[in-house]
C-alpha cells in the first residue's frame, strides 16, 4: 500500500505546527515531514517537539543540506532524536536550493561535483546511523546524477509529479532492492476544483520547482522555451513573484504539482502507484493550514 505523508512548513508558530502534527497523526497519516530550507527554526528541534505529542506516525526531517549541516552534525541530530523518542524517524538530504543557500551565505560550489559530494555525505551519514537501521535515508533528487547516486540510500524523493518525468526517473534507477522507496514530494492543493489558475499559492510553489530545474533537465523535457521568459525576468528581478509566475503557462505548472479535487486525488494516487511510487509526501501549500491537513486526511480515507 502506498504511504501518505504531509509536509509541514516551519514558518508557522510552534503551537500551530504541533496542532497540525497531532491532527495528522490521529487522522492516520503515515508520516509527517518537517521541512528545512533552511528555515527560521531548526527542523530537528521541531521534530522532537512533535515526537512528544504524537504516537504512531513516522517523522521525516529535511531536506537537510550537507552544504549547511556537516554529515557529522546531521548524524548527531538524528541519533539524539532516536535515542529520546524511538526509531520512528526518517531523513532526507540533498544539496538544497541554490538561491536559498546564497541568501544565508552558503556557496553551492562547483556544480559538476555536487553529486559526488552528496554521495560522500550519504556514505558518512549511513555509517554514523549504522546502529539505527530503522532510520531511512532519502535523497531529494531531480536530475540523472542525483537519481543514480540515490541507489546508495534507502530511497529517492522526486520533486515533480509529471508521469513522464517519474517514468524516466524510475527507468534511470534501473534495478533496485525491494526495500528501496521511490517517493514523490510535489507541491499539493486538494480542493473543490482542479483548476489551479486562480490559486496563486500552488502556482508559486509549482513555479519555484520548475524554475529550479537544472539546464539538462529542462532540455531533456523540452522546457527551455516554455520557461525562457520567466527565467529571463527572474534573472533581472532576482525574485520569484507573480510577474515571473504569470509568464509560465498553466500546463507547464501542472507538471510540477498535484492540484486535484477530493475525487480526483484518488486517481492521481493510483497513477503514482502504477509508476512504482511507494511514498507520496504532499508538499506545501497543502499543509500550510489546519484545514488543509484535515482535507488530506479525508482524501486518504476516501482513497483507501
């Protein structure tokens, strides 16, 4: 059976985050993911608070970037969580968004070496967590090199939702162990309408993912021309705002998000399952509000 997870953003107040986590846990969500972009709060600390207030769900920490947190520090975070709250934690690592890292003074470094640096980080983290085999290590990936090195982890989390892209990613993975998890982590909004034209929050979330794609991925899926005007304005303005997003056709944005009615989400989940996906982490803006969490719980009960 496919696993359902929800991402909770750390920009909310701690009481709001905990309230949503309690509702998600009691409502039957399989996992709660505490995102770290980096954020205004440290995700392992919030993960500890949530672990104290929830009972059954797994708790995912990350994306944690080894460019921000050295592997030894990441291991310390996870070991502390597991020792205090039990072996119910998962970890996602990845390089992180280049622009967001630059905002806090972290240099991305040579792009051609990023995959090898992530591979090294996975190895060091796996060694450090050797006594806690129940802690799954996921790699957040998009391009071919990162997908290939994800084989050294317990699973991959792809940040797109387009069937063509997912199919390509699974083919790139090739033969994998039975226990290897193929996950997707798309921006999500479940509502009364599947028309996302009038929903700026999901359009922006999808646009950020689309614009952050590597040049090789844009070329592979024929997106250079479609994203060209938005990328040009982004380079001039230095920010992703409504003017940038409005230069991206909705049919392109739809490839990077899940925007469905309550009925439609069941078909979408089945589509993911047919593509060998075993874990869906429904990303922002779905978990931005308590009502969004409740709506996802309702969707899970309907689809199962």
